[in-house]
C-alpha cells in the first residue's frame, strides 16, 4: 500500500509549473545568446557565485542518481530544496 498525500502532489504540481514558467521566460530572453566556455567564466566569478554553482552541481548529481534509481520522491525533494 502507498499513502498518497494529495496536498503534496498539488505542491509538486505548483512547483513544476513554476519551473516551466521560468524556463519559458529564460528561453524567450536568451534567444541568440552564445554560451562561453566554463573555464573563461570561472575565472571571473566571485565566491558567492562559485558556492551557488557547487550547490547546483551537487543537486544535479543527487537528482540524476535518484532518477536512475526510480526514486522520484527523492529527486523531486532535492530539486525543490
């Protein structure tokens, strides 16, 4: 038996909707943007930016592992937090 918390599902739906809208906004405003090599960008970053990127890197790793293990709840939780 699996407990299904409807409020939790609704919260995830709202979160996914926010991700969708943020992605649409970014795609509309990044048209024609050329990505620079990471090595060129890293040398100009401040410590706060490096910290954010380290957290992003860790979150991507956790989410990918959870998705590979079919642990969708953990994947969603790590992305959400």
